[in-house]
């Protein structure tokens, strides 16, 4: 039964590869039949668990409530999507985001719940580091607006360069990952090579210092919560 539960959870999560928009599209009828089959298996597994559990214990368990709600939401979304599709109305399968709930909340996934609970307990403790990073990002974006906003610089595509504050915040946020480096700094470099000092300082402070600090805080707090949590703990 445990192997069957894992198989249908995997099948349910894999449907995203075959539903529109999909990597390997299958007919809507095929994916909907597979999803209904998975939901019926989950419902049967839950009914089996209810038969061997005290009634008041079963309904007080948050995991069971989450699974029931996820099944109802998935069936409702599937029905609405099917009706709208019949009338050629474009819609979105919003219930896909609840599918990981089945992976987390079944009794067989105790170790996954331990990891998930450690992540949840770690989040509040990294808030201060995240706020400091966001403050640094916003301040550098403000400096970039003052440095480049009035110089009428343009990107290689002929678009305005660093004249909108929110766009600057996004571009510098991407620069933290070095994904748009050095393209984001080339218009400023073409105007004056001294402007590279601004981007070098930004990368050193935010990419090398803040990201390393962020990773260290996340790792240490996650390891701490994982150690202090009882091995059989679940929520």
C-alpha cells in the first residue's frame, strides 16, 4: 500500500508535464482520467486510514483535513475547467499548486514532513537577514537612479536605461545571481568606465557577503531545528 501511494503521488505530480501548457501534451480526457484515478486512490487510502483510527482522532488530525480539502479543490477545478473547455473559454488549472499537499500529508511521508517543518521553523529566523538584504538592494537601486537616471543612457535595444526605480530594483535583484552580468552594466561602462565601481561594490556586498550570510543562517537554523525535532515528530 505504501508503494502504491507513492506511485500515484508521483503520477499525480507528473501530470503537469502532460497538461496544457505541457512539455509532452496529451489529450485533456487522458490527463483528467488519470487525475481522477489518482484522487480516487487518495480518497480510498484516506478511507482505509479512517477505518483503523478513532473517529475523533481522525477528524482532529490536520493532515487528513488537508488531504480532503485538496481532493475537493482538485475535483472542483477539474470540473470547472472541463465545462469552460467545452465552451472554448480559456482558463487555468489553479489546483495544480495543491498537489504537493498529497506528498507532504500522507502518513507514509513522515520524513518529508520533518524536513518541511524544519524549513517552516527556519523562515522566521532568517527574516532579519532578508530585510537587511532588501534594504541594501533598495538603497543601491536609489543610488543607481540618481547616478544614471538623468544621463539619458540607453540599452543595446534602444530602451531607457535605469530611469524607472522598480525596473532598477528588478535588474539589480537579477544581478545578485549574476545572470545579467555584465550586460546590465555595459551602458554605464560605455558612458564612463568609472561607473563599474558602483557595480563592483554592489556585487561584493550583495552577492558575496549577503548571499553567503543568508546561506549560513539558513543552514545553521535548519540543522538546529532538524536536530532538536523528535524523529517521529509530525504535524
